[in-house]
C-alpha cells in the first residue's frame, strides 16, 4: 500500500489548558488523515480539545 505524502492540513480543534482555558495549540488534520498537534510554546499534558470555529 502506497503512503500518501502530507501536502496540506487544516486546524480542526483548539487545544486548551485544562485549568486556565488558554489556547496552548491546535490539532491539525492532514490530507493523509493523520492528526497532529501544533503547540504554541512546547507540548502540554493537562489539556482539553475544543472544536475550531470558522
């Protein structure tokens, strides 16, 4: 099975700090179907995901 190349992605969720609700990153969905977080200032562990609005 051939692997798709990552060509483009779109943000599908905001990643929020669980305590402060501050945006700490975004969850992107790539054309390959993979989900990859992009962090503002380093990876966080105590987070929640919120649907991105457009």
